[in-house]
C-alpha cells in the first residue's frame, strides 16, 4: 500500500506506526505525508482537516516543530484504519 510513497514519506509513516513511538516526528513531515495520502485543508482555527479512507479527522498544529505523543496515537489510528501498516523489515 506504500508503493506510491517516496522514501521520506515511508520513513515518516514508519516512525508514526512504530511501537514504541519514535520521538522527534516533525509536523512538516506529517503534513507532507498527509498531503500525499489524504485530502487536507488548513482551517481558519489553525487545525488541519484530514479526510482519509472516507473518514474526516481534525489535527491541531503543534506549538513546536515536533508532534505530541497524543497526535502520534491519533495519526496511527487514522492511518491503520485506512489500511497502512508498519513495514516488516
């Protein structure tokens, strides 16, 4: 399911789906991945509307450059629901 992703997007996806969660996942990398796999819209309230596999979720932009642990959990649920799984290496 990841054939259409470049290596950078695959790395970001792997860091999101990995247990335990990787620290230092940058928001800009998450946005780049989501813009590739989903329909995204930045809302006026500073949130991102993300529609993936027919379901819409809203993500808050972090205050720093890295996403929070809760955002990792939310992204993991969203991506797994859409059929994305960690690479088996």
